[in-house]
C-alpha cells in the first residue's frame, strides 16, 4: 500500500436534480442520459490532464496537478453540457473544487481538501462552479480574472471563515447577478451526516446516501410494524447541507424535538436539526412503541 501527501486540485461535478430526471424519463432512459453526461465529463478531464478518481452515483470525482487545469476543465464541462442539450429534458450540472494537500492512497485521495470540494459541490447551484481562496491564490494571472468572490464559508478543518469564489464560465456575462460586496454572506456549513436508528439498524444519510424511506412496506429502507403507518410513510432527504423529513402518509408523522416539543407533520416537510424521535401514525403519548431516533454525526458528511 503506497501513501503520499501532495497538493492537488480536487473537483466534483454532479448532475443537478437527478431525482426529477429519473421520475420524468424513467430509470432506463434517465440512466442512458446520465451515462452519456458522465462520459462527456470524463473526456473533458482527460483533455485537461486530469484523472478520474471515481464516480459516485450521478457525479464524478477527479483530480488535477494544477489549479489552472481544474478551473479550465470545470468551465469546459459546463460549456459542453450546455451545448449538447437534446430532447425535452435539459441536463444541468453543478461543480465544486478546491486546491490543497491530499493523502493519495492506492489511486484514491483523502483529507480536508476532498471534503471541502465535495461540500462546495453540494452548495453550488445548477450551472454554477464554486471554489476557494486557496484555489484562487494558485491560479495564473490570466485565470484569476475568471473568478469572483461571492460568499463566506466555514470549511471543515478550519476555525476561520474562507472566501468562496464563483468561476465565471458563461460567455454572456451580462446575465450574471451582481454581487453585493457590502453584505456578509456566510453559507450553511457542513454540520455532519444524519444517523437514523430503529431497533438494531442504523442508517447514515450523507452525500453517499441522500435519501431513505420509512414505512410498513418491505421495500422501505427502514421497516416498522405499526398498523397506523402507511406502506411508504415518510422519507428523509439531504438537500445541500440540510436534512428534510417529507411525510407522504395517511396518518402523519410525529416528531419529538430536543426541546421536548412534538410536531405533527402530515403531507408536509420538516427540517431535521440536532436530534430527536419519530413515530409513525400515532404519538408516543397515544402509545406508539415503534420509535425511530435521529441524530447528527458531527463528523464531515462529505468524507469520500
């Protein structure tokens, strides 16, 4: 096993809102479109002297020796995906990248630089490329002109706020939103993954697994034996850096928060923060015995 520490630019490119893609086109057609997009991204990586580390679902993780190559590749990815639209469904991608020290082990890469790049991918909007001050400092003078500061963020592994930059890849800059440089805009940080536990089973939601289903049906990720629970009762989803409970049931989901307050969610959504308990179809005050717990694991949710 070979290990070495070196400076690399780590880039994550992900298809935006792929859930809608699959629900609109169906699994087979959507998978064809996803594979075509990933192949296109791979060809761009190769052209700019990068290396694909792995694909994770609908995203690609790659590394570059130079910050310049990573920024150029990211811009070309957006341009190519934008130019090759066909059919009724418009595919968009969002990209995060960061330059810094990584641990290279058996062709994989690890460390805070990887986690920061994955985090920026998560908070980037569709058609957006986000990067860091560390990347900007390592760009050539020509490419420095293609990035602009847009946010502040507290990156994992640092106690100080970092400046987040947007890479401007659109040729028509008149369409860009002006940045208010006077306001202090800090974007949500990486507060860790979410652990969902029931009896002897614990599931983790993070960027590797962004949604779970809970209900009476055997095809759910977490199955409960509660007669008042629907077959597919509720789902918990990761959206950027937040976790949302989405109720789809007949009798609703009861959420007990850290404060002790109980919230009844019926055909609606609730932001899950901190820790608490869930019961399906009936409150614990009414004798519910199938109790599901949730709690934040404060380690990075972007460990890949």
